[in-house]
C-alpha cells in the first residue's frame, strides 16, 4: 500500500520536549498511531492554548484513551462499528462527547455525520455527488471543520462547510 507512518512511529515521549509549536498556531491534529507521543503532544498543546483535534482513524486498541485529552474528536464509521456496532451513531457521538471533548463528530461517508456538543447532537447530511474516488475525503472534512472552528462559525455552518469541502 501507499500508507507509511513515517518517522512519528519511531519517536519517543522524550522527543516531544524538542517540539515547538509556531507562535500563531491554533490547532494540533493528532492520531493514535504513536499513543504515548500523541498523549504528550496533546498535553503540551493544551498547555500552550492550542485546540487539540483527534482523528481516531482505523481502530487502534489504546485510541479511546486519548478522547478525554482532546477538544474535538473525529470518529470514522469503521471505528464506530468496532466500538459500538449496534448503537445509533448519534448516541455514540453524545457518549464520546461526554468523555471530555467539546465536540464529537461521527463521520459516516455518504450518510453524513453526527455532531455532538454541549449535550446536543445534530445530523449533517453528506453532499450528494457522483464519487470517483473518496480517498482523502475524511481528511478534507476534518480540514474544513478546523477551518470553520478557526473562523468561529456556528457548528451547523462548520458541519455544512466541511461536508461540502469533502464532496469536492
């Protein structure tokens, strides 16, 4: 395949001490490929006032332990199916959001997404397109969501923008 974790897989928590965030940084996006380093980076980013976003991606055993440490968690359908196969995605979004993040987003591809925040959840339909290749659509969704957060848009506008961006 084309996937490679790069150097991040070989880093240690001690290496995280050398990481400096740019002065104007607002966000840090982490995943759980290197759990210990992701955990250390989340704590460091929060200590410097950054918003931490977590991409759960494909299922990894320790990934759920990062949820309480982040501000926004993105839960792809494949991950949701692994942790709560019989639960409604809206319920999963609310349950995970109560673990600590301000926002939980359960993405479901062409079925849209469920966004939970402040005890409320809503469904954002996907934009209907004739898909040629969906590779990277989830990454674009997250980027669109982060952009909307940076603009301080309301959640429904953020979700609509992210869904639209992912459909391109």
